[in-house]
């Protein structure tokens, strides 16, 4: 892996990274990278299992681009993604009355 890249290349890398780590918890979990191309400075990563969505992980473009080659940074991000995936696999919240 290497650092750097343009907004779209880094988004593609982030998408693959998030999918890879989420699916280690369950192949049913999908990962979505939300990126505003009009303001290419941030990404949001959310996981989905059926109708359930994880909270958004906010990531700055420069941080991802500069650190995607760092094993320590990638390990931290992988842990966040996997924790969110495990949370989705937990019991469903009670239905509203």
C-alpha cells in the first residue's frame, strides 16, 4: 500500500478497505463510503445490515490519503469498522410503541 492519491482513488481504496473488514464480521454487511464531490475534503463510512445502519465514521481526505500506507493507522481504522459491524450484528433495538 502507499500514501497519497486523488479524491476518487482514495475513496475507492476506502470503500474496498471498509468492505473487506466489515465482511470479516459477516458477509451480509455492506459498506458505503459517502463522499461529496462538490466539496472533496471528507468521507463518511457507514455500514448496513438489512434495514439497520451504523453511525457514520467521519474521515478527512488528507488524513486518509496520508495514512493509508501506515499499518498502525489502518489497524485503528479496521478496528473501528469491525466494531461497528459487530454492533450491527447485536440484538435489534426494540420497536417503537
